[in-house]
C-alpha cells in the first residue's frame, strides 16, 4: 500500500490514502501500509465474514 501511495505522489504529484472497510467502518491503512493490497483485501474479507457469522449465531 505504501508503495502505491508513493507511486501516485511521484507520478502524478498527488497524495492519496488507501482505506479498508472493516464492518461498516472505513479504516485508514496507515498502520498496515506495509501490507499488500491483497493482504488488505483478505483482512477485510475475513472481518466481514466473521461479522456475518456472528450475526447468524445470535
């Protein structure tokens, strides 16, 4: 993620920030900037399915 953000800055001169959805909230990925986009997506997918499973068991 950090590499992607830096590429936008270097190529286009714009600052970007990647966010990841966690449940119903969008989280800025500053703490997990070292993760790849795939890792970000996988974590969001796992979290979404964990929440869905919780809702089904209640």
